C-alpha cells in the first residue's frame, strides 16, 4: 500500500500569529527588501497585496500593524501543531523548502482511514478562525504540500479518486514550487505551467537549463527517490507553552489563552485524560505556579475553565504574565464517561460540585466525619476525605451529644447536682493522650443541655459538648 | 370552569398560594419530621424551600428537631446532607447512633462570608444535596430570595440556624423559634406558608434515638 502524507501549509503564519485572538484590524510583515511578504485576512481586505512596498502598505491602511518576524513564536506554533499531529501519525516532518509547512505520515493509522474527519476537525480546532491552513493529501510529502498550496481554502486537497497519482502529479502547478522568482518567471515564459509540461523536456537538457537539484526534487515529488527527513522532536510530556499575545494580569485576560491551551492539550491527549493540571505563568522576572486537581478526568472545557476560575479568583497572581504553560500531570487512558441513568448523573454532578468547592475553598475545607473505634470522645471521630471508604465501627449505645467542642472549655461555676449518671472514661496511655474523666449531662441555667466532665486528676470541670 | 387565578394556583402550587389557605402546600411537598407532635404542628418540613430555626441559646434541641429527618434522608436518598460552617463538630458517634449514614454527610467550612454564600447557593441549586444545614450570617432580603430560589431549583431542604432574640423579616417558607421549657423544647411557628395563626408546641426530644 502506498504511503499517505497529509501536509499542512500555513500560508501566512508569520503574520497571523500576531492576531490569533482577532483583536487587531490586520497585520502584515515585510521582507528584507521592505516588500510585503505575508499578511493576514484583515490586511488583505484593506487592499494590501503581496510584494507591495512597505511604504505603500502603510499609506494604504495606516491602522494595520506592521510586525517583524518572530522566529521563536513561529517555531512554537509549529511545534504545538506538530505535537497534535503526533497523536495521529508516527512521523511528523517540517518541509524546509517552504517556511511553514508540516507533514504527517498517516499510512498506518486505521482511525484515519475510517474517520478522517476527526483529524481534520482537530486541525481546524487548533487553527481556529484566524490562522489559515491548507491541507493536501498525497503519497509523498512534497506532492501533498504542493496540492495543499494549490488549494484556495481549508478543505482537504488530494488527487481525484478517478485519477492515478501518475496523472495527478503531472497536473501540479509550478507556481508554488519553492524556486526563486526568476526561475518561476522563466518557466512561465517558456510555457511551462505544470510538472507534466516540465517533465516532457529531456532530462539532461532540463538539468542543464534549470539546475540539477530540480531533477532530485521531481524524483522525490513522484516518489521515485527516497525523501528522508528528520522527524520533528516529540515531547515526552503533555504540556503546552506559548507566549501571550498581550500581557495578562487578571482572569478575564487569561481565559482565552487558557481555553486555547486546554483545547490543544485535549487534541493531543485524544483517548487520554488527566485529573492533575499545573499552570505556570511567567512574568518579566517572576513566575506563578498553581495546581488543580479534579476527582474525575477533565474533558469538558467549560468545567475546566470554571474550576480554574474558582481557583485563580481566590489565589490571583499579581504581575503581568507574558508566557503561559499548561501541563497535564497524570495523563492516562480514558474511555470516556458513560451513563444516562439518574444515579450516575447524580454521582457525576456530585463529583463536579466537589471539584468546584475544592478549587475555590481548598481541599481541607471539605470533609466527612467518621466514627473511630475509640472510647475517648476526642478520638471517637475523625475527619476524612469525602471519597474515603467507611470502616464499620460498633455503635456506642450510650447517649452522646450532637455537638462536640473542638477543645473542652473550663466551666467555673457548676451546680453540684448532675442530671444524669456519671460515665467514667479512662485510658490512652498507649498514645500519650492518657485521660481520666467523669462525664455527665448538665442542664445549664439558660436551658442548654451540656456534656460536661470532671478531670479526675485536676478536679476541674470542662464543657465538652451540647445535646443540641 | 376554572378562573385564570385558579388555573395558575393549580399549575404552580409551590410558587403561588392563597395566604388564607391552610392546605396550600400539598403533602407531597412536605417531608415527615419524624416527631408526632411536630407533625401535628407543622405537617412536615417544606421541600425545596428554606426553613429558619431561631434560638437564643444553642444546645436546647435545635438539632434534635431535625435528626429523624436527616437520618431518613441519608438512608433514602443518595444525595448529600450538607453541613455548611457548623459552629462545632458534628459528632459522628451520636449521628451514627441516630441512624445517619455518615458517608452521605458532608461538612464544608468556607473561610469568608462570600464563600459561604457561594457554597450555600451552589449546594442548594445543584440538586446534589437533599438537605443543607447552615449557620449563615444575617442575610439581606435579596440574598434570602436568591437562596430560596436555589433551594427550589435543586429541590433541597435548607435549614438555616440563627442565634438571636428577635427574628427579622425573611422570605423563608417556615420560621420556627426554639426555646427551652423545663426538660422539653418549646417550638413556636412564627411564619408558615398558608398558616396565619401562630402555633406552639412543647416537644419531648430524646437525647438519643
């Protein structure tokens, strides 16, 4: 079976990455000769054209932003895309012939053959509205990239079903070849418009006239010669890191990039999910790190943002953040959540509510109480996590108060007559909390039913609970 | 033929009622309180609504009033019984002895007032709690109504405890005042939907069930 490569061409990535949130009217980038080299849709709609001089572009639309190329950001964006593609294919390569082209090998991917729309949707989700991407599918990476370049829109471009690849590549236009403009003009002047036109010429003559490197290019394009390329480095961990478009110092500003980071990680995780997340915000000379834990794997962006909102509104950062990093700390296989029955919905809603409470109030603010097999009142109960399993303890038949004071408080004035029998509680030498007390019920003057004890060693009286 | 008002009254029995009507709340909206005397006095605890329990002193039986209800809810429903910011430790051995299933009981301790109201509202509204016992600060009218609507949305029973001498105006469905009366607990109904005559009863509440 022939190989299959999916190429992703980002025709204006250098310009569009400045305006991913769509806040600017438009962006264009000039090359070293001060000619417009790339521009986003906003600049296009205002009449800016490729090759136009920078002065002309400024005069035409002064509201547009003229930016310099930021290679680090470009590489970061391509890397994030490549990591998503690694969820679909064993090899992702950058086609260095063009500035921003990636290709992924899909040959062995059964899921791609049965449901290709899922990958295309993932790519479109990554690109969003403001980053244009053209897609091409072919047996070689170069052919896939050229088919993508030919495409005018974000749809997948591949050889027509009724055509063989042999017929298909002959029709590929020379216009998008990674050649110098002088050579492109020369091809055009000679009446050579497609690969087929060019390859009809004698091979030796062609090498002499246009350069021997193009013979190798055509061979790799057709698949007649191997096209080894080094793979894009794979991240071992699941994290997304990117510079923020604007400095962010509050939740409102962080919401959009955090949503984007989560969506990207979710695309990469695919059949996995995580319950532990780490957020790192980097300022000029300071950083902020915060962890979030949920009871069940987070797959819903809405819930994810809700939990972070609760957490970050309680523990805000106090600087202008310039870089965001989101890390999934325990990505594990996850088949998804099932269940429509009421009971299962209740369990899910309880989990989500617990997560929200924990995010906002802190984990130590929510607990259950549990009985412990100990006859000393302080030790006869314990706070446990809501998820803890209940141990079966024998029930105490003697009356016990519903309220226990966290610490017994001394009672100075105590009537002599106690309203119930004494209950002597002693022991605790084994853990250093030895006590010897006489407990009894006492009705206070204001009517409160108190649980009081006399410390047999000191002779003092203490209030320890209420029969509320 | 029914009038428009009667039509509305039938359609929204919980939201609309005649002030004079003694049986405005159908029995299905009431939960059996467990004590026969209390049943005679109230009919039952209103579901999907807030009940206020006022007392000047704590430890006079204000929790024992609810204990059979809490125990029954924890046994019958998988929803939580939530204790929001209790003043002391809900003592597990006493609760377990009364039949409360502790694995369905949750205690929340918000540190700030805003957090407490937020936690209360989310608990009442979410439908995950059968009962919410809370010790909130004095609430303004808008907050009271908000919590009342949340309890209605989540079909939760909210029990709010206040320590005061005089009850303030409130939008709660039921307001009780609890006082000691010898060895008994005196329960006075200060406000009730549909009940115009103040009612009082002295209850003998056992220390242990």
